[in-house]
C-alpha cells in the first residue's frame, strides 16, 4: 500500500473532545449502570457477554418484548426489532445515540473529517431518508441481482486461487488465509482497489470496525482514529488516481456523477469507505462462524456435502444462529408506540438482532443449529427496512461459494487449536480460527 501522507500533526485536544462526546460520556454512564448490576449496561460492557451473549439475551427476553433502564430501551423480540427497523417513526439520528442536540451539534463541529467513521454522518449507517435514499440509489446500481449473479464465476475463481495457495498446508488460520482474503478481493475488484493496497486496507478496516461499538475507551478510540485517518488519506489518493483515469468500478461511477446526484468529497469518502469495509467485514465473520458451527455439527456438514444445493439455506442458518452483526440502535423521531411502550422523540432502543434471531416465537428450538431449517431466511441478520444491507445477496453468494469450495477441497477440514473471538460487541466473528486439513487419528484426539 502506498505510504499515506500523515505528516499533518494530530490535534489531541480536538480528538479528546470528540471521544468525550461520542464515547466518553456514554462510557461513564454505561459503566455506572453495569456496576449497579443493570443487565442492559452489562450487555454492553461485560467482556464475558461479548464472548457468549446468548444467556443475557434470554434474560432480557424474560422481561417482555421491550426492556429498559434509565438511559435506553432494548429488545431481543423478533417482532419488535422487525417493526422498529421498518418504521419511519425511528431513525439513526445521525449516529449520535441519545446525545442532546447541543452536544450533537458540538460533536459535528469538533470531529476531524479525516477521522469520520462508519457511524458518523454522512455514512449511510448514520443518515435517514431523504439523504440516505440519495446515497443508496447511487451505490445500489453495483448490487443489482443481475450484477451479483454475474459475480459468481469471479468468486469461484478467487476461492480456487486461494485454495491453490494453500496446497500442502496442513494447518493454517482460516481467517487470515481464506475467510478474509476472499471477500476483500471481491470488494476491491468492485471498487477498483489496486492489489498491492488490499492487505493494508484489510488491517485498517479491522482496526476501525471497533468504532461501531458504544462506549469505547480512550485507547481504543485513538487506535481506531489512527486507522480511519490512514484510510481517508489512502482514499483521497485513490479518488485522485481514478478521476484521472476512470474505469468501470463503483468509485469511478460515483466520481463521474453530475448535477444533484454529485457527491461532495466528504460524502464520497464516507460512502466509498463504508462500502469497502462493509464489503468484507460481514462476510469474513460469516465464513468463520460457519466453519466453526459445521465443525461442531459434523453430521450437518456431511449432509451438505451430499446435498450441495443446501449451502444457500445453510448460510441463512449461520446468519440466524451466529449473526455477524449482533445489534443496532434506533432513535424515535416522533412520538410513537411499540409493543405497548410509548416512545418520545429522542428516546433510543437497542435492537439485539442476535437475540431476535433466536426468538422461540419465530424459530422452533432456536438454540439448535439446523442447516435444513425451513424458515432460516426469516432472520434479521442483514437488518430490515431502509437500512437493509445492500450487499446481502453478494455476502450470501460469497459465503456459499467459499464454503462449498473449501469442503470440496478439504472434506475432513476441522478446527484444531483454540479459536479466538473478536473483542467487538456489534460484530461477532473470529480473530483467529486455526484449522487442520487432514483427519486426526483417534490417538491425536
């Protein structure tokens, strides 16, 4: 990756003010609630619940469709989450949670445009219609059913190349060598990213992804901020190169927009970087979660190997059982009512998608992993409503192709060693997933 120009000194007071407003105040309040035993606060802060959140989801479910503390409401109820995600009475409120409007205004003033993250406007994750509609319309052209369908051969070729590179390797980290490389290659092709830049962008994306979580520590925030600064610097140079010699990639198309469709530099950065990061983050986690689950359920892996048409439904079951995105948040934009609870403007609700996807009112025996589950596709793993994941069909395609190719090449592949979960709350996946390609003997086990 070309060395970015990061000579401009970092304004630490400005950075600290941004952290206080975006995370610091929130962190202090959440930690106080967690010390007092509040379940919702513990679900955000407790490291143990990040590794295994599902018992806490069931505790919250036992409290009814919507739980609440002094700060915010929360739900693991499928019907509630689905209703809120689809309702125009709720929105993202600029990604600022329940900050009072004066503090939201102040944060917008102090944040460095070169450190804007995925939950900062004008990211599509942090804006509501009509602005969201305007951005989504431009990006959606790259993810039509026809275009995604045509990507199947390319995904298969990438999977084949990666597996060929693994020839002779009996032990390797599935995340590093396969699960991360496939989606980053595909999305980089889509965005015109040079091959030599892809590895570093993958590292930076992983470091910046933590900004999706609420209540970051100052140290976590600073590390993510450095990654975001480098990503923005790289993207500025990437846009300059593409503007001088446009191609048929998505970034070229976005830079050539004219009139009211034209994106200003900040909008272009936020839209482009979000598509880049989202294009591999979900799929990396999805592939890793799938391999771990199939390792725990060898009978279901054997069924898929004998019934390869079942891989598509298996991907949906992984999305349901181990959702790569575990939660999101919405803010009431006007007074409204959900499941008998009144919401005033500005009141927020945490939607635990990972819990909603195990709602026994929708899914029979929800804790069981079943690749033949008839209604697996009713999950909310890709959200719903106007913020439904644009790349959902591509992520499904990549994962199904990647898994089928992996197990055709290595039918006896299994997890060997201790997997390491990511330390993030919103994103659920593996940092490391060591695997072995040869069947161990009974003695080795």
